[in-house]
């Protein structure tokens, strides 16, 4: 399984209602997408404490074929390229996913925290211990918890999809507002 995210930086005076309307109109196009576990349509807003306005969807893919189909096909990433230019896509290899009691439809925030893995220990020997507390932190508000690894710099990410409000002013992690969640078939 794989996770990926791209970030479309937007001007400070950008009307974020444009992104909200875009997701309202087209977000359903990813519902049932083959190979998709979930896609969270995310934004951060300067007016809500974020450092800048951003549209930053986050994906979890069950397999490489679904991810490849999205990145290279229609409908898919081509709409982002057409409307915002080709953005770099960050990708991670999934370590674990833990489902919580809340449904995807009720998600309101996604929080992403980056954690450096110890440099003197093989990832296979430390990843479970580094992620254990996070993966055991399922709360009444949790939709899902995801841990993944960026193998280019050996950082882990901790992702919580939740029905809590996002606090975009926090600086120790990135907190996003969820506009819609699509999930695969």
C-alpha cells in the first residue's frame, strides 16, 4: 500500500470558496476508484491560522495499479495539471492502517506529523516501536490512523483522519480541513 500527497500553494488572498466549490462539484468522481483506499480532499487556510492557503489532497492506495491509473489517466491527476500546473507528488510506503469507529463520510480533519527514524537502527528493527503509541491511540473521534515511511529520507509519517475540527495554527504538525473523502470499491 502507498500514500501520496501533492500541495497546491495558493495566494494569501485566494478565495478558498473556489476550492470548496471545485470539490463539491467533482469530489465524487473518485468515489469507488479502483485501487483507492481513500482520498481526503484537504485545505489549509491562512484565515484559519495556517501559514498559507493550500489545496493538498491525501491518498492511500491499496495497490500501485490504482495509483498509476490516477497519476497517468483520466479522470485523475491531469485535472490538477490542467488547472494548477504539475505539482510534485510526495509518496510514502504504508506501514500500518488502523480503522477507528467513525465513518469516512464524517471526517472533518486530517493531521500529518513527521517523525525522524533513528539513523543507527535498521527501519525493520525500530518502526513498530516508533509507531506503536500512535497506532494505539484510536479515539472516539478517529476515522483511521495511518503510518508510512518516506524511504528517500527515512522519516515516518503519522496521519490521523478524524471527525474533530482542524487546528491549523498548530506548528508541530500539519492540520487540514477535510472537504470530502472518497473511498475505493
